[in-house]
C-alpha cells in the first residue's frame, strides 16, 4: 500500500545511513563545539578571535553551500573523500558552531565564583574548565544542545543533494516511480519527526538526570 | 609567611590599594577590618593573585608570587581561600567538593583523599552531609564545607574574605567556632570580617584599612579599647553602635 | 529529465522532506518573483506568430479551460533552470526560455489568445500534489509518462520523446555506451529517470545521485564516477558547452514526456491533445523544437510522438 513499505529494505538501509550520520556528526559536533567554546573563553586572544570567527563563519554560511564546497571544491584542491564521510565532516564542523554557541551560553550561567574557587584551590585553568565550569555549563544547556542535535538530524537530509543515499534520497527515489508525493513525504516526515521526538525525549531525560539543584 | 611590600592596585582610575606594607608571621592570625569599599577584599584576593597588582611585591613563604601558569597554580594550592558566597561546586557532592583538588592537584589517591575529606568534614561537623549537594545544605553548613575543602589542600595560610557576611545570624557562630579552633591549632590566617567579637577573641593582630590604606595595626585589645586613629574610632563607633 | 538542474528546487525539496512534505508542497507555490508573464519579445517571436487559438465552442462551459480563460492566466508548473527546456534568462528574469516554456505559452495562446503564463517552479517530488490540490493547471516539466504516475494524474500527449544516454570524460575510450557500465561508478541526477533506469539496465553499476546537472557534471569531471547517465539532449548540450566530456552511444531508453493535468479531467485532456495536433500541423511544434532543443544537435526536426501512444497517456 504505502510505497515506503513496499521498499522497506531501501528505506531501512537509508534510515541507517541517516542515523549513522546523525550519531557520528552529533558526537563529533559536541566534542568540537566544546573545544571551540574553550578556545572562546581562553585567556589567549588569538584563540578567542579564531573561535569567534569560526562560529560566525559557520553560522552565516548555509549548510548546503558548505556541502557543495566540500564535495566539489576540495577535490580540486587535491582532497577527495568518499561522499558520506565528507558529509559527516561538514555536518560536524557546521553544527559545532551551534553547539559552541549553546555551550557558551551555558558557561555564562556558571557563576564567576565557581572558577575563582577552583583556581584558588590550585587547579589549572584547563582543569578548572574541565572539572568545574564545563560540566556545569553543559548541564545547563542539555535542552539547547538537544535542539541542535534535532536540527542536525534534519540537516542530514541535505546530504541527499551531494549523492549520499540517506532517507531523503531514498524517499525521492521511491517517489520517482510511485508518484505519490503527499503520502510518501508525509511518511518520511513522520520518520523524521520520530527521530526528532526521540532526541527531544532523550534530551529531556538527560536534563532531568543531570540538572543541578541550586 | 606572607609579606606585602609597597603594593599598589588600581581598578581603572580607582586607586584601591595604596602602597600596602603588611607582614604576617607563621601561625599568626591577622584580622582585617575597615569600612566597605576600603580594599579589604582586594587585599585578600591579591595574595593568591585572584587580583593582579600594579606595583610592589607579594611573597608567600618567602617566594614572590609567580605570574600565570603552573607555578601560580602550585602557589594557590598552598594558600587556602574561603569566600563570602561559599562558591562550592554546585554539581558535586560535598565530599567531592573536598576531594576534587587533592585528587587532581596533589594527586592524592582517591581512597586517601576520601578518608581525609571525611575526617575534615567530621571536624567541621558536617560528616553526615558528605553525600549531599551544596544546595541541600544550609548556609552555615556550606561555609563549613568550603573551609573543609580549603583545608584538604593542607594550605600554609588561609584567607577568609568575609566568611560570615552572607549567613543568617544564627549560623554565624558555627562558622566562627570552626575558624577559632583553626586559629587555636596554629594555622596562619588572614581574615577579613565585620565580626568584631571574633577579632577580639581570635586575632593576634588587627589591621584597620580605610580608602586603600592600612591606617592602623594593633593587638586586638589595644585596637578595640584605644584605637590610635580618628578614622578607626569613628569606624568602631559605627559598627559597635548596632 | 532536466529537473536535476534546479538547484533551489532540489534543496527546497530536500528540506521539504525533512520538514514534512505536506506543507512544503504548497510552500513552493508562492515564491515572490516567480510569476512570469510573457513579454513583448516572446509574442513577436516566430514561435508564437499565428499560433492556433481555440474557437469559443471548444471552451466548454464549466470546464477547466473555461476556468483558465476567466482567470486570464494559465498556471504552469515548469522549471526555471532547465537549459533548453525551461530556463529563466539571467539577464531578463521575466523571460523563461526553452521547449517546455514555449509549449506552455503556445497552450496559453490556444486558450486565452495571449501567452499569459504564471510559472510555479515545481520540485520533482511535488508535481502530483500540485495538480491534485489545484495549485497549477498543467505540468510542463519533462514529465515522463508512466503507468504508476498515471494513477495519480492524467497525461496529455506525449508531446516529445527523449531518452537517457551516457556521457564520459573526453579521454575515456573504454566506455562506449550503457553496456560498458558493468561494475562502474555511475553518476545520475537525483529525481531523474536514470535513478531507476541505470540499476534496471546495469544491476552491477554503483549509482550516485547528485541534485543538479552542474553538480553531476562536476562529479564526473572530478572522477567520482566514470559515466554520467542523463537525458540525451541535456548531455548533448553539456558536451557542446564543455569539450572535456562527450556523449557515447545512442539513447538507451525512451522517455515519453507528457503534459501533466488533474487526474480524470477527460475534457481538458482531449482539449490539450487537440491543441497538440493543431500545433504539430501548424508547424509551431517544430519551430519551438528548432529554436530550443534543436540548437544543440545536428539532426532534423524529429517526428512528434503519436498522441496516446504510450501506457499511461
Ligand atoms: N573588579 C572590580 N572592578 C572595579 N572596581 C572594583 C572591582 N572590585 C572592587 N572594586 C572597587 O574597589 C574598591 C575596593 O573594593 P573591595 O571589594 O576590596 O572593598 P572591601 O573593603 O572588600 O569592601 P566590602 O566591605 O564592601 O566588601 C571598591 O570601591 C570597589 O568598588
Ligand atoms: Mg569585600
């Protein structure tokens, strides 16, 4: 009945690619985003400027443009990676900017006294950030980071434009034959909604678990 | 143990510390008093370089204060500090607050760190709160936890910046008692406080600051009974009148 | 099919899928600046001179034709970036040029007496929906007639027959046609018939789909694949513009293009089929071909396919 069910194998395989991209890029962007935030609050001016520039650049350049650049311009510079890894890397560096913005807002919620207390105890700046500031900052921004992860999962669809056979590409392909766009894309939309919902619920759980009582 | 020589500090135009000279001997308890805004906190914070100074020299245990970096961290490890607002790590239990620095800075094995932390918490009377988060403690308990946290580093000197000012009156005593017992055990202490009773009871010396200057240094009895300066007299008159 | 060249539409489509296609179907319909009224130059163009106009008795009361005539414009789903077929002139955005675009104007003239066409750029994914919910009157969009699609929409025509062909880099002497693609990396345009045709013909080929024709060409030249399978005419046009690729072999599929209209609108369908015959007889069909698709091949004007000749039409 539903063409997506008739093509279940293709859909599941493509969904697997979508989830793989979302998970790998999600983890990668959180790690990179935190590092960018660290650079942004570091005492080294050059690092701060670089991190600020990084965030501004990636927040202001469309993801599709970055994907096209990475897929079509890098080979001209002599660097040709397979498509899916390329898309994942682009998603990581792109979403890391949004993660960094979220984490920075979390850092701002951590009272200066926390940093002063840890420095006064003899922790180095790196230790203070790692053990005191970032754990608190991250706990404060679980939901915003969850939202970035939802956006990331949705943004994996753009990889369809550069040849990655993820869910959207597979669904397009199925519709090409079945020609029932409303049914097919609604169904795909429901799958994406499911992914978003799962991330949102997970973020909610994590948030409740790690929330700091003040 | 701690010596300041000709220390000047500005916040922009504002001259907050004006050529401060102060020496604190080992095991000495120095209480710093003075009107609000006189520079007491700044003095205290400059000793472990939470504030940098613009001129002069500060030595701790004979060593000049290092500039940023690992050497400064090592010095801070030897100088305990207790803040007005406690500043306990909000995401860690009381026990973890106390063990964090010994484990990560002193590299004390976790088991030993925990054992020593429990001893300290017991000593400040909150061993039963070890597993609680700071927010679950009263102000007095939090401040005692903060003192235990600082002591866990076995500091050579302890700095207290108005440790009881944020407390409800009924909790002030429990914190001052801990501090008094520390003093009695021979800890070198610099205490900024408005608690004149504590100053009289526990201090070896009282330092009176006003407008960024040390106006008077004297033994507590002498300072409280016969202040040498007009400014100290009017300050005492105002704090003791209520 | 040339929908691969619509970068914006493809990106929009991708997002649409991510966001929930239902709403996206109509969201493409109201882009500002997409309305394209034929301008004076188009009217004086030889393609449109003396173009057939339906007599009043053909505009049946209560029919779709009458509705269009009352409205005064024909609303067409057609691309804005398909070279030779339906491409917005970059220096004159009001002018959309190509075979599909010209036929749409000819149809407008047939109904209205003047080439009043309002263009709604479709995503390949949304054409059926646009017809079903009356967003557009007709689809001129290299819309290959298939039985599956004919269950959702009706097709007038076919009005043109094309086919898929193979392009390779100019220095490739190994691949001579579709039969040499066994086990090869093959590039196709996303949402083109090649997506399904290549695996059918060459099950061992490894197919990668790119959203736009320029992207696919770039991928071929950068070596992400050894061959690019696409509509013959579009490949011919690419090869004419860029000596670094060439078309090998002859088309290996037949793609009959139809005019998409609302399912089971029999009146409108036979009306359009009559119009197709009229412009074939009058030579306007041939003239439209000559000035568009005909400019990149040496061949003579092809014979128009027989109306109703393919399953689904
Ligand atoms: N970070 C800062 N930037 C600018 N000015 C500051 C800063 N910290 C303190 N000051 C100013 O320096 C002066 C001394 O401040 P300090 O906190 O040392 O006073 P204090 O004696 O501790 O006062 P209190 O009894 O109210 O705590 C005050 O005028 C204060 O406003
Ligand atoms: Mg103060």
